[in-house]
């Protein structure tokens, strides 16, 4: 518990809980696996065309993970994305396909094919981790 001046006047309800900050990582491996888990969890919503769930259940978590990835994994880090960038691309193409599905766009079939290609490439990158992270000094 933290305490400061005027301790006698502090009420029980005024206590502030301090939580540890989340551990951040700049390892693309972590983000690639998170991306793989997320796309497999949420792409059924797009396949089944549950358009009322697309924004909150699909697009919002996709954009959040993609943003976190771009912020935390930078080309100047000692280890960069390598083939794991394909998983980030799969996040983006799923977001695009979801948007096109929601909008009932004429290009929805092509966007689905793009996503399925990118998802397959992500799967291959995860299955072959030696190709995932690459040392930029090589």
C-alpha cells in the first residue's frame, strides 16, 4: 500500500491498486504466434458472414495486434521479422476481407483468396522457424 500526507484523512475507498505493466517484446516470433492464434480464432466469423460481429470481434482485435506489432518490432532491432512478416500481412488481408464482406463488395472473393494465400504463407513461416527471425547484420 502506498501512503502519503494526511494519512488519517484517507478512506479505505481511496486506495489505489498499482499493477505491473505488461511485458513487451520485440521478438517477431511472439507476434507471429499471436497472429496465427487470432486469425484462426476469428476468421470463422468472416467465413460465416456474421456481419454484425465483424467490427468488434474481427477488425478491432486485428488492428490492435497489427499496431502493437508495428510499434514493438522494428527493423533496427537486433532480430527482425524475416518470414514472420507474412503473418502480419495475413492480419492485414483478413482485415481487408472482413471489411469487404461487411460492405458486400464486388471484390470480396478476391480478398478472400488473398487472405487464404497469406494465411498459408504464415503457417509455413511458423512451421519453419529458422526462416522466421533474421539477423539484419547478415
